[in-house]
């Protein structure tokens, strides 16, 4: 593995793992009231485009990091929707 690929995997790994604390906190607290639908929707859309870009370039660091990040970001959105419905909170 060359240095550039290792750099890309390291960068992608760190930015992806940064979402785990939020997913865990949201899961444990059963609340996502402070999470913005708008921000996470825009962010998830951007990550999807990065994933498609990585696929077009056949760049494993971009593909792996953005696929995992997309799953984590969408998990947060799904949990927010689920917990709001359970509490009958208005959707933003």
C-alpha cells in the first residue's frame, strides 16, 4: 500500500469514526432533539456525492470512508425520526 492511499484511509477513518460518539449518544439517550434534520440531510447528500465520486475514480479510501460515514449519518437521521414519532414531537 502506497503512502497516499494510507493517508487517504487514515483521514477517512478518523472523520468516519468521529460520528460514532453521536450515534452511541443518540441511541443511549433515545433522543435526537438537538440534531438538525437540515444539516444532516445536506451532509448525507454531500457524503453520497463523495461516495459516487470515489466510485467513479475507483478510489478505495474515498469509497470506504464515505460509505461508512453515510451509514452512520443516515442512522442518526433514522433515530431522530423514530424518537420524535415516539414522543409525538413536531418534525422540524
